[in-house]
């Protein structure tokens, strides 16, 4: 049984048909984790004992002929900013190093209700702030295709476990590209759903108007299967959409793109785009035309400006959300202090990492008296314009095609001292979060050095079915290997 090569869909089917048990799958997977993860460093916490217990419950259901859930016995890894009852949720921060939530996030409840098996919590950039998973307080995750390179971020751990074959599927969160960019860097499939489609209850907030939970998988089919389980309205989340949406996403995977109209904004071919990524995108455009899709050049003039709007809005919301970490109520507390004010200052100085402090300061500045209109207000106006442009473009086209990242996976430490260069790696992803539309990163090939390249498929609000349909058809044509460590 080559557990590293098995998809979530294959595991579920095999358990249902009695080819193997969930317990066998979980035990085999943990053997693989113990062998591979010391090299990749993608897990912060492992839940072997609890996972085996959950697997045995599923096997008992199979034995008794009981109805099985949609995720029957499938192991899944969870980004460490999604709350799990009784399992540490650290956000890869010293500030929450010992925090054990007393409740499950809504997505975790939904997964458990469908018989999923939680195997562990994955490494990330601290409080989801970063593009490389180098900002964790605990470890630096390596790219499974090249250990000298980063896996992307902030959900780098969740992307790396799938690429390394130490989880068939995982959950991440995406605020400005934090699912799609690591999916591209690690050569797996990553989906950022429409804002409001999936409950954020139990997701530790970074920027509340942008954050969205989504899946990683080896295949489009695995992402569709996961999305079916975790999507839907939740009364516990005030931003959860009440819109009735057909969530039978697997039914959209029919392998055809014939007649689909796809726009490719010319701004996405601007300076800074790696030539090999550009060539891969052009190859995909040609392939789509061969498959019967209509592919046309279009324009979205404010593509580059979105980056500044994103970093002002996200940092402003981060400075507000992270205000709760004061050393008094919960989390890390400084030992030496002279007053309550000093306690808060010392706790935050010691508990937060460099990138988190940078964004808190930037956000606080943008919200301060005298600068609110000059920065935050203008950023919100630009966001409105970006939403309008996406709406207009997606009324003309079924989908938009773009690179996921302008650069290939970079070396560890290469951009650590230059945050501006790091931020520019998100130029093709942040606007999608500002507009609230869904997007998927699909592996489309490799560079001459053997590094993964991803393309991004963007759809209209609640257009996940269209995206999955096109991605599935392309995946079948491109046949890209998504397993880095055999």
C-alpha cells in the first residue's frame, strides 16, 4: 500500500469497499510521517492516538453496515490557526504556544460529522502573516521538491504535507493568497472559496474581511470532495453567506471546457513575471483552446494597485484583531513587568515575531488620527473599484486565467530581510481576496530546475463549480505529478 500516492477519494472508496480499514491507512500514514516529516518540518502537532481511535470508530461503522460520512476514514491535516477541541492551536506563535481550545471550529465539526480523521496541525507563518512559512516561532518548513527552498505561505505546512505524501488532503486559510501561493510553490491543488461560503467560526482572525478557509489536495477531485463537506451557512459566523448554493461540487467534474469563455488580463504579463511561468501560462492557454474553450486577452487596469490596498486593509484589521493578546486573559505572559501597561508591552514584545509586529505597526499607523482618510479610507475606495472590475470582467467571461505567483519557489532566507520583495510575490492573489471571489491554483508543470509552477483560475462569486470543472479538465490533459517525495 503506497499511502503517499493515494488520494483522499481513493482512500474513501477503498474503505467503503472493504479493501483496507481506516486504521490501516492511519497507521501506515504515521509511519510515513515519522520517516519524512523530520526532513520537511511541516507538522507542529501530531494526533496519532486520537486519529487511531477515530479510525477505529469508522471501521466499526463499516463492519456493522452503518451509513458512512462523505469523508469516511480519510486522514486530514489542519492549519494551526483553526481551532481544534483538546488539540493545541498555536498559530505558530509564542503568544499561543500552549493554547488548547475548548471547542472545534465549524469546519472541524463538519469534518468530524462526516467521519474524517484529524491527524495533526500544520506549520504556518505566525498568525498567517507571511509568504514563506519562515515566520513560524517553532520551525521553518521546507519545500518537498527542494529542501533549500520555501514552501510558500502562510499555509506552507498544509501545502507541504500534501506534496510530501504525509497527508492526502489538508485545510489552510487564505487572506491574500495563503492557500494558492503555497499550492503553486509545492505543486499541489489549492482552492480559495468565495468569501462567506465557508464559516470562519473558530479560525483565529488575521484580517476578518479577507480571511477564508479552503482545501489543499493532490487532485481537483479531492478539493471538490472537501469543499462539499466544509461549505454552507453557519449562524455562528456573522459573515457567513445565507445564499442557497448547490454544493454537489463533484458533479461538476465532467472533463469538458467546451464553450467556456476565459479572459486573460494583459496586465498579468507585466514586468516581474518569471519567463518560465509566462511560457507555462501560454502553453495552458493553447491547451484550453485545443479543448474547445474560448480564450481572449482582456484588461484589468488596477491589478498592481491592489497590493497597496491589501496591505493597508489587512494590516489595519490585524492591528485590531491582535489587540486581544495582552498577557492578561490568555496566551503568553511576560514574567518581568512593573505595571499593567508594562505587562502588555513586555508580553507583546516577547510574544510576537518580527513580521507580526511590522504589520501591527503599519495597521495602527493607517488607522491613526490624521492618517485614516489618507490611507485606510482610500484603500477601501480602491477595494470597491477592484470588486467592480472583477464583476464587470466576470460578466463578460466565465473565468479569468492568471499566474498564481510571479516567481518560482525562492531559497530559504532569500527574501527574509526584504519584506517588500516578499509582498510582491502576492501580486496575482491579493485582488481576489479584496473582491471576495473564488480562485484555484492548479499545478501546470515544472521549471528547468524541477520547481513546480502553478496557474490560477478565477471565477465569479459562488462560481466554484465553474472553476472546478475547468481545473479538472485541465488536470486530466496536463497530467502533472503532485508527489514530491516518492
